C-alpha cells in the first residue's frame, strides 16, 4: 500500500464501508436518524382517540362498572330462580370483564390507557381530605352507624315495622349508599383507622 493511500484511509476512518452510494457518510448519524424516525412512527401510548369513539368506549366501560348494581333488580323480578341465579352471577362475575374487554377493543390500547388516566385523575380529585371539621366528622359517624344499626336491629324489629318488608330491597340499597358515602365524608384519616383494624401491631394513641 502506498503512503498516499494509507494517509487517505487514516483521514477517513469510516472507509468505503461507512459511505453511502453517493459518497456521503452513512455511519452512526444515519442509524440514529432511522431510530428517531422509527420512534416518531410509533403511536403515543396515551393519545386521545376520536371524540365519538372515546364516548362510546367510556359508556361501555361504565356499564361494566355498574353491572353489579342491577343484581337487586334481577332478584326483584318474577323470573325463575335458576334464571335469577344465572343472571346475577353473570352481572357480578362475567359482565364487568366482558364490558372492559369490549371497551378496550373499541378504544384500542392507546385510547384505553388515555381513558384510564382520565378516570384516575377524577378519582384523585374526588378523594376526601385527610382532615375534616368536627361537625363533618360527627355527620359522617351518624351516616356510618345507621346502616350498621339497621342491619343489626331490623331482623328483630321486623314484626313491629308494618310495610317495611314490602320495601326491604330499597331500604338495603339506601343503607349501602349511605355507608359508602360516609367513608368519604369522614375523611382520609378515618380510612387509616379502618385499615388499622386489620393490622395486628397497630396501636392507638390519643392526642
């Protein structure tokens, strides 16, 4: 190899392999550009789907969430017991999963992730504050205690409550709604108190 050829190779380390068809460098710069182009082609994992498809997917997902709510309505119907059992089991065990899969199929992966992100943001805003006022705490305690007392006392007092048996289903629904709402009224610190019931080493310290 002549001295001139050796200097040319040292001056151009990419060599013949590193150049394109027109003599332009085609080394790491071209590879990084292709990687960037491939990354730009990938869909955003949380991109918002079209408004119509988002609304349809949200409705389907919401139906799956509220499926168990229809169980008391099925029980109150005049269907045969076997039908009631099958429909109630489907509403509790199979319905939510099927509706969730249908919503994911309508929205696609990115749309479903976007919907989940919006729902979690709403739940974070709806979370109760840690500290509540004494009046709000007392109201929450009343709401928390009444459904428990109703469930405990009504079986013994039922003969003395005329007309209660005709509306027992809606009385239970109202009690359940009040019980769940009371947890939000009582605030985040009450959630910690409930959790402490299931922690063996939890200790109560009165301030």
